[in-house]
């Protein structure tokens, strides 16, 4: 069966605020930018990507599902939104999102990713090296703290070294995130 060529917007989650809310978060800024793109009429599908990564007092449902609810409230047809709700990090955002597209028989070649520009650098590395996909990247402007910048720099170099995201450090981080999400 031939995969359908569709234009896709992919929104990887970042943060969730008080009990399953996007207000005041970088994830909301990403969703707002994706919504602007969607309203141009040039896209066929939105993939919201992100699992449960916060403590239960903050997040009881996956980030992708929270994002999907927000998109529906903002007049995006529910049938046009795919919710990838298992990922815990950038590697798994990409991996599970592409698997979801494949499951829905949608080609991932026309992919537009919406995120912070520093995060987009890492996403490009993952998609080009592992999947031979050259995404269109739409940067969202928001400030990162000094810790946020240090984290992005460290993860950038780590992504250059750990092609598949299965290295020791990434596995340990996933364990920490899973433990935090279950507390």
C-alpha cells in the first residue's frame, strides 16, 4: 500500500503547568505557533507528541493528549490530530511520532517541526541521521534560563555522540523521568 503524501506539523511537548494545563508553558507557545501554521491551510495532519513526564500533581495524562485537547478547543478538527503519547524525550518524540505516522499510512517526508531553535538542532540531527528526513523547522521564540541553555548545549553534543538515543545517559534520564511521572 502506498503511503499518503501529506503535510504534517509535529509539535514535541516541553512542559506542563498546574494539573494538565498548558497556560504559561513553552509547550503552549509551540502549540500556538503550530496553530498559526495550521490556519494557513497548507497542512493535513498535526502530530502532538509527548508522554507523562511530570509528577501526578501536575500531569495525570500524557502531554500529547493535553495538547490535542487545546488544539480541538482552538478549532482544529479532531480527526486531523494524531496523539503520540508514549515519548519521554526528544529521541522518543521522533521515534514514536514517525511510527504513528507509519501506522496511519502517512509518509513522513513532508514534516514541519515546531519547537525552540536550540531544540530543533537536536531534532534535525536525529531525523537526518536515523531516518534520512530533512524536516522544515519552525522556531518558536522564548527565553531559556542559564540552566536551560546549559542543558541544551550538553544535549546537543550528546545527540552528536549517541546516534540512536540508546546510550547509557539517555537510558538513565528516561528512568528518572518515568520514576518522576509515577510519583
